[in-house]
């Protein structure tokens, strides 16, 4: 009996499928809260009245705790006229879905946080506490740090602005403490015609070192820069537009130059951990009486062995007859300029976030912004914090890619 063979059709139908592209969400009205800072010597504020006015005119809501701008010489009236709502109760401010602080969060602040909030603030690795991170993780916070926020050019705009302020301010402060009224040598920083210029040593050729060099040269001082990174020294000369005396940090050469200088600025940057100590107490003891040390690196421990943390109220101390200025967060001493610089970065970022449907939606599209995130919905996404405190680390890109 013959078995029938199956009939195989030779015709196939192929149809082109539509490509599924990622469609951005529509705009979203942001609700932003700015509490008053209680941290010691923190005078800055994250948004200026001008920035608030732009945000409000674009349909967003800003609520500010009363007297939050006093440290930067902005009144409640300035903010209310810009369109902000003034709150007299801190808890009302902390109800906003987005919080902006110019000082790191403390345990006291964490008690006011709501579930699933987004916060933007400094992180300050050197002062960070495990308990704060754990408290924020429990409340499923999404947190972005000032230090790690990147712009489209791959730079860190807030860090750069604060470094520019600190570098320029360092030379103005040095000039002040060289004066007779502050028990200095009575020397004018830069000198005048017929008198040799004052000698300034700058240790570190990063942004702080560059702007300290610019200011010192503009004031007429003789400047010598030390850094172990030759590329940074070349870049500094290129940015300034002139050749300067520079050297790698060789102890004998550095000690010799410190003996005859009027001002020494410590501006070494540490990628992580403490700044290296490159100036020993013996070197400081051999410096001229009445000379001035400005240790900008004190935020990370300082690069002078004799440095000790001071305050804006009592900024200097005398050791080996050398004036030491070791105030952390120098930029806060110039709070209005610093606030304007921070606001210039955050205001456009918030406008873009509103246009894209919120900060979470913006993270989906903006890879530079992801670099600033250290907590995402309670998950720790910063490997350095994870290693430091032995906390679980989760890759941010995986979290965002797996969102539902």
C-alpha cells in the first residue's frame, strides 16, 4: 500500500517588523525642596533666586525653608518674589520629591526623608558615615552627588567651580595674612616697582593650583609650581599661556624653595583617601618667620605635616613662627559666588529633567548623569562606598536596564 508523502510548501511569507525605538516621556512638573543648612560653616544654597525664577516660569514648584539663603545673603523676600514658596516647617520642605542640599546629609536629615525621594547634595567621602548610607538605603532613596556630576564634555562642573574659587581665594587670603595687621611680615603680595616680587610656592597643578597661579601672577608675584604629574604642569602652562618655573616634587628642591618663599599653597588632589604629606615639619621649621601657609588640601587631610583643621571664625594658628590657614571648604567663605556657581549647574539640569519626564527618565538617556548616582532606589551603586563599608554593590546600568 502506497504511503502518501507530505506536501511541503515552498512559499514563505517574510514581513518587515517595525523597529521598537525608545520614546522619551513627556514633560513633568518637578517639585523641588531646599532645606536650611544646619551644618557648621555651610553658607551656600543650591539654587539662587534667579534660578528659582527660571524653574517656576517653566512650570516647576520650588519650596524653600525660611532663612535658607541667609548665609549667601539672599532673603526670604528674594525667593518669594522669584516664585518660591517659603516654608516655616522643615518637615514641609522634606515632603518634596526632589531635595537639594549644599551640605552632605546627616543622620538627623535622614530622619526627615520620605520613601523613594531623589536627593542632590555633596557626598564628602572623608566625612561620610556608614549609618547615613544605610538609612538612605532603607528609604529607597535615589541620590546624586555634587562631586561626581558630569557634564556633556566629561568634566565635573561643580567640583571645578569650587576649585576655581578655592584657588583664587587662596591668594587673596595669603595677601591678607601677609599684612602687619594680622601679625604677618608686612609684605604686599606681588610687590611694587623697584621692589622684588614676593615669592609664592604652589604644590599641585590641578584646577586649584592653576587658579592660584593665575591670581598670584596677576598680582605680580613670582610663582613656582610643584607637581609629580608632568602632564598637569604642561597643561597649566598651556592654559595660562606662559612658561612658569615648575618642578616635580623632589624633597631637596622643594625644601630649598620653601626656605625663601613668603607664601606656600597646598593644592594636591587625592583621587581617593588622604592627600599625601609632601612638606615635613622640618621643612616648615626652616621657612621664614611670618610667611604664610594656605593648605587647601586640608579637606582631605592636608599636604603639610603641621596642618590642623581650623574654622572660618578662627582661621589661622602659628607654628614655627609660620602662619597656617587650614580652613576646609574655603568656597563656603565666598558663599554667594559659590551658590551662583552651583546654581548654574543644577538649574539647567533640572530643566532638562523636567522636559524628559523626571530625573529617573533622564537617567535612562543621559549616561553622564549616571556617573553622579551613588544610590538608585535604595541600591548602592558606588563601588568605592561599597568596598569602604562592606555594603552590597549593584551596577547602576543593570538596575536601569531592568526597570519595569
